């Protein structure tokens, strides 16, 4: 191991140990894990102590972050049930089916007047990269018991699914840009390999893996620890095969997780006692830890250098991306649902940008997108601002919104927000992805 790599490892170990030792104390403060790791990343990056250098550590950096997103996509989609998106799950359904496409379109249109040097499809890419949300950046907003269960459930399901749903938009826009690796295959080729082939690979791996694990559990063939290893193996198997076929490993893991979860639930005995440990626990812990470490890398190699090139256009886009581009589509998506204005504002504000946007941004670097220098700066500043603002505001706004909800519920018996969330909604995203 080279001297630089050794110092990088020591720095990462130091901040991880430090945060772990004080994690319980920090959990009751506005200081979140993404804030701590992003700030430390800026400190050890090229603009700080220059310990972590992307030029020398590109391979491990990309592997770390892509593995984190793949695992979290798999475990997020595992938890999805049909009832989450039926009539009683109207909130996540509207946010995903209406709010997400509108957010991509709004981000596309906003970039047009602010960045005249970019092309039409680069505007579209920017909108797609910054559309997915990450509830980990504002954990309290989606987990506080003072927030009605319906709203908590909606934010969690939206966060778990919108990164996977944004992927097809991202890939198709990327294929439309001349000069990128994806454009060599063309839009038709990307559609076939990245969407169709990857979906088939993911569904096949997920369903077969889930059925085999169900059979093994029923016959007592595997210990609890090795059952959890199966989930890791299936996720990486789907990712690896799809990637080897020149498809999208992320779409394969997202679809694989969904099929895996369906297969497991279909194999559960009716009325059986819920297991104390779920098979996905290990995968969630590994994915959550890698995701948290990814913010350190983000701070070092993306955010730090971007801060040296700040200008009013980048700052304006970042602020509007976190407000208008998110909040207006949410308001339109929830129109006619009976949700009160404080709820619409609360859901609209808590759309943090996180790990999926970081990975998409790094993929733009790999694809040699012509406007990557400016795109990377805008993406980094927007995510960095989200890490700070959403992390700091989550506890305060959760309490204020909780106060409003308690008062409104006492005076309005048929309050829409008081409707029960779909059964099992409380289990959404209960794992370590929500590390603070």
C-alpha cells in the first residue's frame, strides 16, 4: 500500500471511529452523519489537507459508492408491497408517478436560462441526476413519531423507489448526448440492454434467490447468519451479470430486490410469527455503512473542488433545485388529495438529494459528458447544500409540523393526514440506511 493510500485509510478510520463513539449523543442533535462525513471529506480532499486524491484513487472510490447504491437499491425495493402504491398508499404513488417526472422536467427547464453553455440533453441530465431524494439526509423528518404515519410512510417509500425510477430517464438522456460512451450504442441499444436485459436479469436473480432462500429456511438448511449472506450474494450477482451484459447493474439490483422480496413473502406461512432478524439486515447494514462513507468521498473529490468555482448561477440553481423544483411538483402531485398546506409544504421541503445523485454524477465523469466540469460543480453544490440544510432543519420542522398536526387532529375528526398508513408501513427503511 502506498503512503498516500495508507494515510487515506487512516483518515477514514479515524472519522468513522470518532462518529461511532459519539453516535448516540449526536443522534439527538441536528448534526447528521452525512454532514460530519461530508465536512471531513472536504477537509482531507485536494482543497484541504490533500490526503484523498481522486486521480490516484478512482477505482476504489467508484467501487465503494456504486456498491453502496446497488445494495441500498436492492434492500429498498425488497420492502415494497402492492399496498404501498394502492389507493391507501396514495401519497407515495402521487409523489412517484406525478412529482418525480415533473421534478425532472422542472430541473431541465431551470438549467436552460442559467447555463447557456450546456446542451439540451445536458439540461435534461441535470434534472434527472438531482430528482431522486434520500431520506437519510433528513432522518428525523421521515421517522419522528410526531409526524403522522401516513406522511412518514410516503416520504420513506418515495425515497426508496425514486432513485430506481429516475435511472431510465438518466440512461436515455445520457445515450442522446454525442461523444459519450452510451451514445455509441444509441438510444435503442441502451433501451434494450440497460432497461430490458437488466430488468430480466434482475427479476430472474431475485425470484430464484428468494425461492431458494425460502426453501432453505423452511427445511432448516441454513443458519440465520448465512441466510443474510444470501441476500448480499443475490444483489451482487444480479449487478455483476447485468454489468457483464453491458446493461445497468443498478436497474438489475432494483428489480432483483423487488422480485426477491415478493418471493420471500409468498413463501411465508400464513399467520406465522415475524422473524426477529430479517434476511436483509446484513445487507442494509453494509449498504448503510458504505453509503455513509460515500459522503466522505463526495466531500473530498466533488464538493471541495466545486466550492472553489462558486458563482451566482450555480448557487441560484442549487437553491431553486431544493425549493421550487421540488416543492412545486409536490404541490401539483398532491392537489385534490385533501392534504393541508402545512403537509404539502413539509413533504415538499423534505426532498433531500443524496447518494443516488452522487453516483449519477460520478457516472457522468466516466461517460465523458462534454459539460461535465460545470455539471459536476452544480450537482456537488446542490447535494452539499442539501446535506447542510435538510440535516439541520429536520428536527426543528418535524417538531413544528407535529405541533400543527396535534392541534389540527384535535379539531378536525376527519383530517386526511390522520388516515392510517398501509399495514407494515412502519417498517419502511428502518435499517441502518438512516444512520445519523
